[in-house]
C-alpha cells in the first residue's frame, strides 16, 4: 500500500524525499511497536532496518524493547 502525505515546503526544504520517507517509516514503526500493535521484528521490517539497528532506535527514543510484567520481575528477583 502506498500513502501520500502533503508536507509544507519549509518542513522538507533541506531533506531529500528518500530521507523523509525513511524517517516517516521509522517513526511509524516505533509508534506501532511502542503501543504493542506490532512485534519488534515487524517494526524493524517496517522501518527498513535490521533488528539490532531498530533496537538502537528504540534505545535512542527511550522505548523499552523488553517489557516484563510485575510477576516476571518478582520471579526474576527471587532467583
């Protein structure tokens, strides 16, 4: 599927179309992953990045890659 988005010229004056497309795909992938709507692997695929690079994007944006439940944390602490 292809979606067209109109952006004001002053927002894109100093960037190329491929760079903007990459940033938008990455931002959308990060948004979907952060909300639990897609897996880490699917988010990386959508962003056009390998898993490790997308994990770095998550880190840079303070999005946890591993989100353990309270029970999992307590179980881990008791070991």
